C-alpha cells in the first residue's frame, strides 16, 4: 500500500496505521498513550493528523492505499498542543522535570513547565521494592495496565477513580507490595509520566547523563537483550532492549532488578588461600603459585587425568572455550564438564540421537506462531518468565495448550488439558500420547515414509501403551491423555517446549527421545507443519558452555574426542595432541575425588555443594581432594570447602558472548569494571596458564571465539564483529556470509542417514518410588524471584519479594501428618535430612512435595539421591522418596 505524508510518498505493509506511515516518512509526531508493544487505544489525542480530510488519531487509524496524511498543518499542531496541555494541567510541576517521555512531548509541542498546575494530594505507594507509584503524576493513559495484561500476562493492574482523579492501582486493592505484581518492570518501562518509577531512576533523572551498555542477561537461558544504565560505577537501572530478538522490550524481575549483588559487602574481591586458621586473603601471585604447584604435583604424581575442571554455564563462551582448551592442551586431559550435566544433558543426547544436532529445533518466534503448545515438565512463568509471558500471550490469542506437569504450574491454569503424571513416568505418558496419535490416524505418513526411520519398532512397542494402561502407570486419566493427543495431533502447527521435568530423571534421555517421537509422528519438525522440540535451557549460557566443548566427550562444536578427524582439526589449531579418550563427568569427578584418584578439582562459578545432588557425598569429595580451586563471586558453600578461592567478575563486568536456548549467539559487554582485585574468568584462566608456564594464545575474547570457529565449523561464521553489527546469529553458521540457521532440518536431518530417528523405548520405573518407609515424593525446582543456588538473587533486592524457603505440600497430606501452614517439618530421605517450614497448597498433588534449591540453608540437595540418567548421568532431581514429620508449630 502507498500513502503520502506531507508530500512524502511511503510504501506500507497492509494493515499498517497512519502512525506507521508518519514514522516511515520521518515526520515528527508525538504520542503519549501509544507504545509499539501494546494494542493502541487512541485515548490521549496527542497524535492527531488529517487523513483524507478527516482529523483522526494516527495511532488507531488504519492507513488506506492512496491516502493523503497531513501532519505539519497549524490547526493540527494546535489540537495536539491543546490536548496535551489539558492533560498536563492536572499534574504537579515535577511531571515536566528531567527528560522523561512526557517532558519530551511537552517540549516538542512548546508546552512549558508553567502548564503543570496540579497539586500533590493523591499520595504515593512506595511499598514495593522495585515499583514506586506517585498517583499525582498518573494521566490514566492505561499503558501500564495494558503492559501488565498484554505483554506480561499477570493482569495485576487496573484504573480506579473518576475523571481527572483516575489512577492506576493494583487490581487486588491495598498496597502494591501485596498485589499480584511479579516485578517485571514493564509498567515502569512504559509509563510516560514518571507516575511509575524504579528506585534507581526517580522522576527527573536525566537519562543522557547515564552511560548505556547493551548486553545480554546473565540469569536464565532466554537471552534477553538489556540496556544497562550506569552512573559513577554503579548500576542505576537495567532496561530491556526494545529490539531484543527474544525479549522484544520485556524482561523479568531478575534481569531487570536483581543486580544488587554486584556491590554486596559479601563479594569476594581478593584471592583467598586456605591456611591452618582457614581461608585468608593473599596476593594474586601467591594464589596462582599455589595453584600451579598443586596442578604440577597432581599431574606428576598421578598423571593428567588426576586433574578435572567444572566449567561454568554462567561464564561466557570465550571463557568456556579457554577453560576446555587449558584442560586439553596444557593439562592433557578431557576431564572438563559443565552444569548441563545436571540439567539438559539428556536434551542434548536425545535431540542429537533423534535429529542430529544438540540444540532446540526451531527459533522461538516460530514456536510462538504455533497453534498448539505442548509444554512439558517446565514452569516458564517462573523459571523463564519472558518466555512464559510470550507463551501465555500466544494462548490468550487462541493457541491451544496442553501442559504436562505434576504441579499446577503457572501456565496450567490456562491449559485446555493439564496432564499430571506421577513423577518418573514421562516415558509411559509420551508413549501413551504416541499410541493415540498412531491408532487414531493423526500421523504424517508421507513424512514418516521419506524422512524418518524406526516406525515398525515404535509401532510394536506402542501396542503396549494403550490409554488405560498408561493411566494406571502415570495416574493421568485415559480421557485426558486422549484429549491431549488429539489437540497435538490435529493442530496445524504444533510445538513442543520442555524443561527439566523431562530430563532430570533416571530415564531422562528416553524421556526426550519419546517426546521427540510425537513431533516426528506428526511431521512437525524440519517442515512448515510444526515447530519441533525446544528445550528451555536453565542457566544463561548452558547451551554455550556445551557448544564450546566444556564436556568430557566432546570438543567444541560437538565433535567427539574419539573422532580422529575432529581431533586432528583441533590439534592443528592448538598445535598439540588432544587426548583421545573420554574424560570424567561431574559425578565421576566427585567419585574419583572420594576414591583418591582425583588430586585437583577446579570449579568455576558453580556452587556444587548447593546445586548438585546428595550434598553430603559432594562435600566428602571436596574434602578428599588435595587441591580444590573455586572461582566465585561469593563465599558459597563450595568456596568454603576450597583450598584456593579466586574472586571472579560477574556477567555485568565481562566481555564476550552467550548462546541462548534457541542457539542464538549474542554479545555480552562490560557495564562495570570488576571490584578491587576481582578478574574475569577469561583473565583468570590465562593467569593460571601463565603460572603453569603455558601460553593459551587468543589473548582477547574476540580472538578466542574466532579460534573456536576454526576448531568447530558450525561456528565458523560467527565473530564479535558480526555480532556487533547484526545483533544475534544462531548456529549453525558455517561462514561469514551465512545468516545462521534458526530453524533446523528443512532439507534433511543432521543424523548420518539424514532421517529423523523414532525411538522405541519402554517405560522403566524411576530410581526411587514411595514405600512404607518413605511414602512421599519430593520434586525440586525454581521460584520466580530467585535463580539457581540463589547466590546472586539472595544478595539483591529480590530477596524482599521471596525472603525464605518452604516446602509445598497438599492440605490432605498436611492433615494426615498433623501439619499446619507455617509449621516446621523435618524432611528425611535415604540420603539426608533437612527442616523447612510447610506451605499448604493445592498446586501440588497429594503424595508429592516441592521445594527449591535457592537457599543453601535449606539443604534441599542433602535429600536428593545419586540416581542419574542412565545415558548422560543427569541427576534424578525430580523423584526422591521422602518422609516427614512436624517438629514445631508456626514460628
Ligand atoms: Fe495516539 Fe494517544 S498516542 S491517541
């Protein structure tokens, strides 16, 4: 469509508004109630234009082909001026201070500060730690209300009052802190007047005086693009980047507000060395010398395989690349692993076996176009809030939703069908769904004939999983199973999103394989008839840590260490031999330490004493190992057991890249310098190499990524320079001209035969089942205000939103155990015990309990077992048999 704006002809997409035409034409037109992220409402009349002779609000008026739009006409200017002047007249003078949106609109319209003549009598609500409301500044534009509903999907806000006294308020009434607000900050971000502000950026702040740094969030694996605003070496605020490819101008409480840990007095800022009296501050030289001598002693006395490193899913790609290179090139061992071992290693193994590559099959924007979402074993509303919000919006706009999770997690309330399988029965559930797809003819026979293998074997095994039998195993009613299968089976473009509820099981890889069967049966992967299978990665760079080869069996780019061709390529780049046998996985490292075979363990940015299963066994391993090095922000439980603790930089102090859950490389840039003597992990690895007498080359992160591309062809086209220009690039990206492949397998699967591989896997019971001694099943997971071990979020303002841990139990179980809400209960498993306050909730199924591992004092992982996925060694966090008893009443 073609439109003329003040004589300038512009081409427009169908269904564009007059406002879009004005912007393309480059004309100056203020807006106030409009935000591109929201449905336009046209209430403020700031954007008046003339369209084919009619005076209209540009933001809500569709452009029509051939239309003439007038913007700069004097009467229109006057109308816009008068409309805003009326709005401003009810506001107090400070509304026009600073360079907020309203102040800028007023300046553009020639409205001076004297126009603001309102009083200050409606009061403030500063009850919330991150969202402050000044009612006198509210113009009732409703942007905050729409943001909360249309982007975040929390529906926490409303407009109350009449006429000029209309203001935003929590829908629950009462103070903001007691509302349903999840502190995403979207309302603050969109507010044009300063009625809603955050503590770091009060009304009147001149944004131009702040330094802006574009980076990628260091919390979960969503990969939100953020703008960090700093002043005098401190973070003033963090804003979501409006052009962030995944977050699109949205963020969550963690990325946006959980940065207080940076200046925590508990931050480690000097190296610490264990002496007789405990850990004491030392110089970097002394710490590095101690480490080098310890590594030399381990290698000389017991060989290179007596040394191991746990790399960090919180560290950058370049840091992970350098760490695995150090282990392979300098020490001469493949004993390097990362925490994907504890979360999505079954996704990596399962997706590789099914489709060929170790990553989600599609870009998230494709998933978001699906007409049926199957969300399995994931609670994105809390663990990946930006993805959770976008999935919810998709559902609110009409997509069907099947949630499979034992708990009534956030999305379950919107599900067409909520399947609640007994923990540990996923394989039976997925086989049951596949049985219905197959027996009711909801499969893509053409796809199965030409692009998949394994159908006869799968058909044979699925005969043993009719809905009634699956109902017996899983506890899911047969009718619900059939209804869910029909929703997925009859959708035009179904998508699967899964989380740790699929992977953290004794048969987690089988869970991923049997889940992938559903997409293959429907031809909903590698085609335009669906959006495959997409794991929600937990930590910010857990995908990248594995991509970079911080794995004991895989070199950068997922080439096996046993593959002589891949090894030869790495050896050519690195100029030395690479060991040809698999190294130790994390659980094997701990076992080797306990048996005395491991003499040095280097742990980078992981609090294994809090996050790994069977804490007592982990502590015994650390205490048995002659040299334990911990690189950390804080004196975590793990650091307390180390011999040397090195002060590390955080994600806001680093240069490099992360890879998010849909395989996108994005830049990480330092907004601050590390405090005192803290260093980046990149610098620390180089320093340890130098102390050991080695030079790792690649002196900068950019050079490290470039070198990685020479070792791993799938990353060859990705460089810092390109990312700085283009923003985000998904892998595979084999050369500098390649745009990166967001959606995989459109031509062929990356398996050796080019086919998708169906998997015929039987249901096998979990490692632990309830019995007379331990009659309940404990599930562990995350809550919205915290992250992983909680070392960062517990030291940020987020602690005020969720200050303590508890164990969730169903009221029926509580009654059976004579437990009331808030009572302290002793929880015991075969592996350990802990005490926690009880929270009674029907979110949990009777017979099950739920707690997080965010609070080290809770010792949740003292309870969890050493059972692990039979393929990848991923711990069975989701199924631990426990018992409980009340120890005392409410505190
Ligand atoms: Fe168009 Fe408010 S911005 S009417």
